[in-house]
C-alpha cells in the first residue's frame, strides 16, 4: 500500500484540525464553567450587603464537586455554633469507623441456675445504646422469654447500664431545656426515646380527658386548667424540672367550657432505666412470669450466666431517622457507640469525640482548631466552621462513596421529608437538596449536597449565628443561596 505526499499532507491537516477543535471546545467548556462560577460569586456577594447582616454573622462555603473546584467562601473559617450540623460529624465518624452493619443489642439475660421453669437468681436487662428501642421491641423480646417456658425468677430485676458513665446530659445543654424531648436522659437502656406523650382533650361541657403514653406509676399529673369565660384558649403542659425522682406533669392555662381543645406535649422522663424495668415487670406479669425480688439499676457490669433473648438494630437503620428528624438522643448514642465497639465501659462523650478528632485529622485538617463537646449539637459550647463542614462533606464524596451514599440518604430531602419537608417546596430546589438542618437559639445552619438541573453536584455549608426572632428569614436566605447556585447552571 502506497501513501502519496498529497494524502499524507491531507491526513496531517485533518489531525491538526481535529486537535485544534478539541482544544477550542475544551477551552470553551472551561471558560463556560468559569463564567458560571463567577456568576455564582457575584450573585452571592450581592446578598452580603443586605441589612440583615448588620447583626447576624454568616459563614458560607460552596464547592463544585463535579468540577472539583472551590466556588465561593465568605467567613468560612469563622468559628460558630453548628447546632444540629454537629450530627454530620457524628454520623460520618460512626459510619467511617464502625460501618453501617454495626449492631446495637438489647439483651435479656439470667444470673443464676435454671431448674425446670424457675431461675434461682436474677433477670438482667442490658442495653448498648439503641435509641430506637420501643415497646413493640420489648413485647417481642418478652414473648420469646415466655416461649422459653420460664415462670419465675427468685432474684431481682436488674438494669445493667454500665456501658455509659452516669452523666445524664450533654455538656453545655441548657437547664431550661431539661424537660423537653430535645434533651432526653442519656442511658444505654432506652425506651420510647426516654419520653412520654401527655395529651389533654377538652370537649364542650365535658370533663377533660388526660392520657400519658407510655404510662408509668411514677408519673403524676396535676390538672390546673381554669375553666372560665375567656375566649382565648391558653393551655400548656410541662414537667417539673426540679424533681429528679418522680415525673410530675402540670397542665395549666385557661379554657372556655364551651370550646374544644386537644393538645399533646412530648416530654422527657427521669431515670428511664427504672421506667424500662417497670414495663418489663408489668408485661412479664401479664404473661404469667413472676420476679420475686426488687428492681434496681447497676452502674457496674453485672456478671450473668446465660443470654435468654436479644433485639438487634444496625447503625445503617439508626442514622436515617437520626438525621432526617434531627434526633438528639440518637446522635448521643451513636457518638458513644464508637468507643463501645472497642470494649470500653463507663463511656463518656469525650471518648466518642476523640474519634471525631481522628476523622478530622484523617481528612487533613487540625482538630485543635475546633471545640467539640457533644454529638448532637444541642450545646452552645460547640465551635466549628463552614469550612470544616464543607471539607468533610467533600472528602466523604470523593474518598468514601459507600459512606457518602448512606449519609446523603439520611439527610432531609428538600421539600420532601425530614426537617426540610416544609421548606424548599418549589423548583429548582424541590427534591434536589440533601442537607442537614441545625437550629438552636440564635443559630440556623444548613449543610449538604445540591443537585442542579444539569446533573452537577455542589457541596455547601451555611452557618448563621446571632439572629433574634428571625429564623424564617434565615431559612429564606439559605434557600436563596441555593437557588443562585442552581439557577447559574
């Protein structure tokens, strides 16, 4: 086969033309992307001059994960309170070190020898921090025990809570939050989120109906509602935060006798391990199983003879409601589960926080630049930055896709579910934002992943601090930030 000089020159020219066109297209693509990023910068900067920022601080970081480029930063390194964005660090650390298959177990054991249908000894319940354990789980466990044929324990009913230390609360949690469901008692043996729901229903010309679920013998309710001719209904339900032994609830306010009112409050309970034992004893009695001894809580590990039954739940199941609904109890349990997996007892929050520090170091940042005190973000003592949140989310996206997929799935979905179900209800954000919200007094944060109409992914972190009575405005601006990014594409 012979190639003429003319053919050879033609081929070279074609190659040069093709190469040049590729360079032009590549250059054009880079220029277009640069234009998009510049548009985002200009538009975000335009929001920096509104009067809202006269009193409110904001740290923001935007990263184009598809192109691998930092797009925007403003006060990104400023230390601020993350609120529930702290749960991002907790969840990511647990998934990194434990994996989604890590198992939380609630065990029922015996201490003593069994003779036919009698155990000469104690019944022991031991928890490992399952935050989602509920009455249905307990019923299934006790039915297994019933099928085993045991009818009597001659000893005591013991709650083994030795896995954690005896500190019931997170460091820096607010004293006046103590009775609310956002500040539950921390113990490895949980039941129904360590809360009860108190409901007050008043129909016209009828006596009020008051219920409490789950009901415990230690719960005392004082109905202090005044019936009069006022037209403005005002009823509140509170737990007495001064009594750390009993659960005393007060229902107070004013109601017109001709009006209809129904109000429910979810409130924390004291000593949930004791409440757990009360449920166990009551349910076993209904199943024909007696425990002759007393109820007690042990902060030292109880040596047992045999496992009777267990209920398991894995970390992958727990992180979904943890982040979707921003559950503080779940976050604190997950934080403590990391050192628990290594066989430690009497675990403190600090034991779990050391692993978050390790993850921060693993991804190339200095944990000494931040202050971490709890796993949920309920404390005002936490101090981190939008840069830290953004870089952790970026590194997770690039380096650990399995963790990224589960983490993103656990985040509230804009306009669809979780704590974002009532926000971002319009295009282009509806169904395209996967982000963790954060709210404590004066703080509003939002960090996660934004999917644009062009199938690009942006990583963002927005932390706002020192607002007063303007949470709705924080939410509006967070949505506006994201719309600017999405519209620029």
